[in-house]
């Protein structure tokens, strides 16, 4: 083996060791910097899904959103964009899995709703009520120049999606409600009983609360890395007072606010519930199907509240089959 080859191998080995060292330093830093860990994991998820982070001005404020799809192929611009609305206590990132399913055929957009994710209320601002959220969604659609949209909403986002479709029927082509709140179910489960009595079972201020909430949301709880857990708990604690005020404002709507609105929905509608949902009881399916003219309903076996995590294949099949008609 010549001296030149040995020198090359030595330099290559040193380069690899330095690279590995920097990677280890990066992992340690991110592991001990929860917000950085969250940002890194979110960025990796977006890149892997072919999505991107962007922002828009809505009512004078900068709103972060995730988008993808149609922009990469001009031919896809003719397809109806999909607007995705996340649930209580989550953010735009929660919708990335479904966006990945939809992005190959159409434009997809998921904003942080006001008060959540990277879109907190301004200091001293009053929380929005349901009508405020409905008009904010319309303002976002207009600011993004989306035209008519298909709307997919999960949990609180599902309740708001239904209310939005009722208030702005000209803006919605098709509607998908996943585990939606917004109606009083025939069967009152312990979660909804606590909400009706003034409690907030999704209040999050400790690791124990985190485990409890994760157990409520999923029939198959995902593993959550410690830095991510710390980030979510810290953010919830920071916003706890605001979220408590928002919960009080939104409580009547989330319990039964859609009852008088459903008859005004004109968009073809698909409603999905998990058979093991411990938050929005699956008995809610029937009042939603009865209330929305021509609505279709499906209960997914083995799925909890977050159906697209617990039953991804069944959720994807139902979602794409409905929206692509």
C-alpha cells in the first residue's frame, strides 16, 4: 500500500470522525434544547413528506402554515386545494401525515389556528369564539387565494370545518370531518361529561397530564421522545391561562354549537370516527349524518380519537376515495 493511499485513508478517517463528532454534538444539543428538537423533527418530517413551511398575512398578522402539492406541477392547479384544520392543543404539524397522502394529486395547506402552534394570540387579546374562528378561516382562504376548497378538519378542527361550510357554502366543495366535536352525542362518555360540567380534561401542565392526554387521544399511543414531550408541556404551561380562557369561550360551541348549523351545509360530507374514541364519542356519528343532507359516515375499528394515526390505511382509503370523486 503506497504512502499516498495511506494518507488518503487517514484523511478520510479523520473527516468521518469529525463528521460523526459534529453529528453527536448536534444530537446532544437538540436533545437538551426541546424547542430546537421540535423544530428539527418538524423540518425533517416536512422534507420527507415533500412539504414546506411558509407564512401569510391574515388580518394584519403573520400566520405560519405548511403547504405542498400542486405548486410542483402546474397541471395540478386545476384540482381543488385541500385546507386542513387541526384539533385542540395541536398544530399544523399534526396534519402532515394526511397532507403527504394528498399532496401527489393536489395542493394542500394547513395553518396554525389562532391560539395554537406558532400562531398565539397577541398579548392581551381576547380569545376567539366559534364565529371568530369561522371568519378567520375564510380570511385565510382569501389571503391564500385558494378559491373553492375541500376542507378536512379533525376534532375541534372538524367542528369548525362543519360550521365554516355552513357559513360559507360557496367556499367549500367537499367536507371531511374526522372525530368532530360540536354536537351532544346520544352516549355521554366520561370525557364529554367532564367538559359539560365545566372541566377541561385536555389541560396540560405536567408529565402526568401529558401521559393522560396521550392516552385519551390514541388507542395506540405513539412513543414520544423526551425533548418533544418537554417542549409540548412547556408550551402548554406557558399558554395555560390563555387556553383556559379559550376553553370557556369555545365550550358551548364544542358541546352542541353545530346543532343549528348542519342544515345549512351544502357540500358533500364524509364523517369518520374511531370505534375506540374516548374524547368525541363515536355515537356522535349518527347526529352528524342525520343533520347534514346526504352525508356519509364510517366508524373505523380499532381507532381512537386520532384516527389517521391509529388506522392510517383505512383513513387514507376513505379520505382519498371521497375527495377524488
